[in-house]
């Protein structure tokens, strides 16, 4: 009796522990969305070296990102697409900081799918049952699970926590996958992305969670677009001239003092630096730390130029061993030269434009944002103008901003003749591709590097000669030489016979009548 009672007590205790543990896992996940401490914000708040400035006038993208983090854009999920250093992560962190991380889970993607699952699990306070006491007795069934099964199980448990959070708070939770382009571009990476997208679609339709992907590269948009029903895409653009100069002023004041910033502004140094750097936030902040701003910007262009040549430089008298590499280089430079020509044409005609387009565009966005705020509490509010494909198109020339020309994907196919290289150039951050399939230089310093090379005397002729050499080497590789040592009967070379030895095909040489036996044929006649 005593042994039986002991077994029953142990069984009952195990059942109670199992029930408690399941509830505990969900409660921990709910706590991940509570306001307060967040590792991402803690790192930012402890950073005093880098300058964090308020951009004036405010970026229109910041308003939409604030609304997303506040849970006012329910019913859909988002892809934030933009070039490296455009400010995607900064705007997200600023919005999370203002909301005190309430209702937000943030994690980074990685090239290893197992690491992605671990980072995601940490962000939602799920430790993959590693603290389950049944592991001591070998009762856990997680040992043979694949990374995809582990991810699916984590999201299944998370769904319960999201439902409870949404019911209690009356708003969706926010989950952010930053730098989704770091996922491996293979079957495993696409499977992980698909698992997240399936849940994002499901949670958006029920209003319990708004999922946010951020990416530097076009391939994430291409992969998500295939199965998306509720996805909106936010394209993050570079700053305008006024915003860029304002950022340079504030950053220089932070690093070198307000007096030096005022002196450099009066000398027009910031305007000259903007012409070279463009409106890329990361570049503006980085260059503002340099003692000699103009010299640093020129050196940046030179460094980008040399890096570009190390990846795509053409070799006029190259060996056949590097033919494939030169094919890649020549096709790339056909695109770069075209972008350089368009930029030169736009820059030459920029004086004919005024800045009314830029101000009107900014005012239009503000008005649209005011209209959108009226329905901010409804999950069925109209789409924000920045995610409307008909309203977010980027112009090559915006008022006094530095021109940024583009080619459509279709035009680039015609120029390069090898469109499969475009994706690789995008992943190398040499070009950028937006949601409208418009192709631009990834940054203004790179575009300046394009122009320096393209405007060298005779460069296009040199490019043409390298292309001719590539074609000649390819033609040589397709040529086969046949050497005949002996001539067949009457000039015929038998090529194929049937099973009885009868001739089916033969080649006849023309010329050499005597060797071909034509005199014998005439005598017989």
C-alpha cells in the first residue's frame, strides 16, 4: 500500500508540475511584452559616444513607425525596406524608447537558422524547455527536433500569450525581426522566413500581433511578396538637403562644440559635404566625427572607388582563367556607366528646378498623416500614405536635393544583358532596389565613384575592348578543331554505318580532283 501510495503521489505531483510549467511558459512570454527593461534600449541608453539628434523637419517615416510600435496599425504586417545606413533601426529604437518597450519584442536575424531561433526565443522569454525538470529524467522530446520544428513550437506557445496580451491591453503586440537580409539565401533560410510570414499573416488577420521585418536587400521583399496578403512595405529614403545639413550641424556641435559648428556652417562646408555624402544618416554621423570634414568625405569616395575596383575592376588584357570574373565586371560597369551618365545629366540641369517640389511633397505627406491619425484606433483604418505604392515613389530630382538617378529593372536588363547579376550587386551594397524595381547606386559616394571612373578619357572604349576580348575567349572555347590524317576512298570520310556496314552519313571534301577520283568518274562516263 505504501509503495502504491507513493507512486500515486509522484504521478499526481508530476501532473501538477506539468500543468504549472505550461502556464509558467505562457506567463513568461507575456512578461516579454511588459514595459520596462529591454536589452536593446539598455545598450542604446548606455552609449554616450555617438550623437543621437532629432532630425528637423521630422522624417515622415518616423510617424508611421511610431504608430506601428504604439499598436495603431493593426490588421497588417510590415516590411521596412531601405539601404544600409538609411536609419531603419534607429527610427525603430527611438519609437521603442518612447513607448518604453511596451508590447515590443526585438531580435536580430542571422546567417545560421539555429541562431535565429535562439535569438527569437530569447526575445520572447522562451528558453526552449531547457528549465523543464523532466529533462533530468530524459522525458523531454526536443532532442530530435529540427530547427523548423523548434521554431514552430515556440510560435505555437507564443500565440497563446499574444491572444491573452491582446485581450488584456486591447492592442496588438509588436515583434520585430531586424536585418532579415542576413538570413541565408538558401532553402533553409527561405523556410524560416516562410514560417515567420505564415504566423505574421495569421496574427495580423486576428489583430493580436503586428510583425515587422527590416531588410537592406531586395530578395527579402521578393520572397515575402509571393505569399503576402496583408503585408505593407515602407521604403526608407535618404534625408533631404535641409535635413542633412541640420544633422551635420548637430553632430558637429556634439563632437566639436557649437562654435566650430557655426563657423563651418557659415563657410558652406556642410553644403559641400552634403553634395558628396547625400542624405545617408549613417554616413553623415560617421563623417561628422572627422576633424577635417571635407577631406574625410573625399577620402570616403576614394576608398569606395578602390573597393569597387577590387570587386569589379576590368582588365584589358586578361587571361582566359578570369573570363567569368571579367564578364561579371563588364556587365556591372555597363550599369554603372549608365547611372553615371544619368547623374551627370540631372546634375547639369538641376539649376532649372526649384525646391517647390520638395516642400510640396513634404506638406502632402504631413496632410495625409493628419488624415490617418483620425482613424488611428481602428484596426481597419486606411493605409498610411507612405505604404501606398502610388504615393511613395522616389523622384530622381527633389527640389534642391542632390540628384539620384535610377533605372528600372527592365532597363537594367537591356543595359547589362545579364540580369542575374543584379541581385548579387544588391547584396554587395553596390546598388539598391526598391519595391518599384527601381535601381539606384547604393549611396552617393558610390555614385561619385561611378562617375570618376566613367569620365576617365577613353574608359568606354576600354570597356568595349574588354567585352570584345571576353567574347573572343568565349568563341574560342566553343570552337573545335578536327584534324584528318588519312583520306577515305574517293575523297569520302565515312562517319556512320548501319549494323551491316553500309554507309549512312559521309562528308565529301571539295577540291583536289585527282585525289578525289573525279577523273575516273569522267572516264567511266
